[in-house]
C-alpha cells in the first residue's frame, strides 16, 4: 500500500522538450531546481505525449484517454463535459482540486473537475482555430508562422510573461491560503494542484536577464537540417503550414531562437523554484508529491522543423519526473510510458491501490510499478489529427522501435535505441518486413482509421459553421473569468481587525 492522501502538485510547462534539460543530457541549459527534483526523484527517460499538440495532449493527459476516444482532434476541439479527468477522480477521493494557468479547455465547461481555477487561460475557448483538412494548401492566418524564429531575441514584456507571472503568483498565494486555512481548522483536505505555464512555447522572446544567461558560443545548433526535398511528406506539409518553406531562417535566426528558448527554459525553472519555495514555506513540502511534465516537445530546427505536430522524438517526447523521496527511491526508468498513464497513477496515489473497476474506460496504466522498481509496461501510443495532417497519423512506441503510420504517406519505422535522431527509416528494409506487417496488423485492430478520418472531417465542418454563426451579432464568450470576492480580501470593516490579522498571518503567533 502507498501512503495515501498526500498532496499532489503538478508543475507543467508548455512545449518543453526533455532534450533541453540537463536531467535528460542537455549540456547547455541552466535549470538547477528541475535538476534537484530529478536527482531526488524518478526520471522517466522515455515518456511520450498522446498527441504532439497543446489541447489534444492536455485533454488526453487529464482523461487518460487517446484523443480519438474523446474527440480531442485539435486545438479547437471541445473537451466534452462528461469526460472524467483526474480532477474528477481525486475530488471524489476527498481532494481539493485546483488549477492555475493554461489548460486550453475548449467549450463551455472550463473546470472539468477542478473545484477552483485561479486564472483565465491564455488561449481562446471557442472553435476559431479549427483546421480544415479539405483545404490542405491554405495557411491558417491564426497558426504558427516563422516570425517566432525570425524575430527571436530579448524583450522586456510579452503576453506570455504576463500570463506566467500571474500563474506563479496565484499558485504561491493559494499554497499560503491552504496553509492558513489548515492552521485555522477550516479545510484539512489534501490538495491536488496543477500549475501550468505557457513558457517555453514560442514566440522565442525572453527578458534580457534570461537571454544573458547564455552566450552565442554556448548554443548548440540542430544536428540535422534536412532540405525540403529530402523531407518525408508530413514534414513537407508542416513546413508549408508554418511557412518554413517560404521564409527559411538563417543560421543567425536559428541560433537566436534556440538561445531565447533556452532562456525561457531557465525562466520556467525559476517559476517552478518560486512555487516550490512557497510550498516549503507553507510547511506543505514533506507531504506533497511533485510531478513535472510538459504537454509536448519542440523540434527547435531539427530536420528543418519547428514547434511540434510530429512524431519525431523532439516533437512528442516529454519530460516526466515524479518527486516523492519518502515513497520512491531516486532512479531512472528507461521504459517507454505515456501521459495516458498519469491519471491511473494519480488515482493510485490518492487511494493507495488501483481501483478494482473504473466508472469509465481508460487507455493508460499506472506508473506505480515503475516508481517502485517492481516492473511495469514499455509502450506508448499516440495520434495526430490536426494542422499539417490530411488523414489520421498514429504512432506506436514499444521496446527499441517506433512505428508511424498514416494511410496517405509511406510507413516509418525507427530503431530509436540505435538511431536516436531517426535518420534511417527501416520500414522499407526487407529485414524488417515481418515487423512492419505486425505493426500494421496491430493498427488495424486498434483503429478504424477510415471511420476516424470521416469523424474528423465531420467535426471540422460542424465547428467551422458553429464559429461562423456564433461570431455574428452579440458574442458570448466561453473564456474563464476568475472570480475574486473583494469583500473577503485584505482589510474590511465587517471582519474584526484582530481576527483578520490573526487569520492572515502565517505561521500563527503563539500566545
């Protein structure tokens, strides 16, 4: 049995590739707080998101389900309210469930099991960012383009800095509020809190403090930069959709983008450090499990690709660190695991054991055997159904190999252990013909790709029409509006001054 009812703090970054962290072998970036968590915790060396795009990845992380099983096709797909998330499960176990920061919920439900949400989201909650597979040559005006790379460099402020500073502030304040409420005997429940930053997501702009932490000579350049002609078909479509074919960056621009990205990674580390400082000061650290992850990776110019949207390692691999030194010895797990596995893991943390039955099906498996070094699985499954695709793309990672399949492009098979940069596609090698056939048979059992393709197209058509209709006349927003009751904050005449000061001071003064 695990020690139950521990607090759980999920520290989440956006578009943070593990290859930019020293805990995963990077020799450039400076991330002392994440490094310390990794030294004392369990580091999953081969963790994958379920879809290399913000919203589908986050919905799958929360629900423990593949995107196609919840309709989480792209960044403008509605997250159905009936979908159970780990916030629902932990709330049912008696936890306070709290969210601060980005989660990219689309639709009217902006809580999805969280009892409290401390900030708005940085991204819109409507259907305006719906892709259009029936018009694959169009470049969406709202989507990534290469300005993030071309204009990379130092800045004073950005909207992302405004947002993440708020996330850090509200998270710290809530930790202190929790401590004060416990001290006053008002709410002794354990908490599960997600603090979700939007850095180091592009655009690659960061204050001078973080830019100057690195020098040009420190910055490693992409290991391989494929020409457009040498790209696989999906990579060509990606380079078209974000205009890398039209405005390829110079070496100077690539270096600037990577330098600013590394600076943003250090900024993330500082925000995590500030949150963990508050956790310690509030007296909550010894009873809190910390989980560090990101929604997906970042290609950073490798193969001529940027951002994510690909099942190459840079796009779909994620950091995953579990820090609970009183329960799990520090170790590194080489097996491939998935974001889908987080929900059953958190539920087991809360209950002390896996449920005998679930109120709904899930696609993940608990990571507790890996954390205890008693076994565990070695498999990650992924789907990509958004921009740059013209049909569903699926991925299976098991053992040494990764298999990527879509009906419109040639198969890809990589021996990731021997070929970590995925330079040699083994799918056409006769020596691997039987293995390819096995993977294709498994895909046929797991998915009806033709039906999934039609479901995606139908959903896109509905959402395009929905957005066009609901942006005529008076527009009613789904965006989350945080509620703050000013009558209960700071000094108010209906609260006795001594009582107010005593409640607000932490730790309490002993008389």
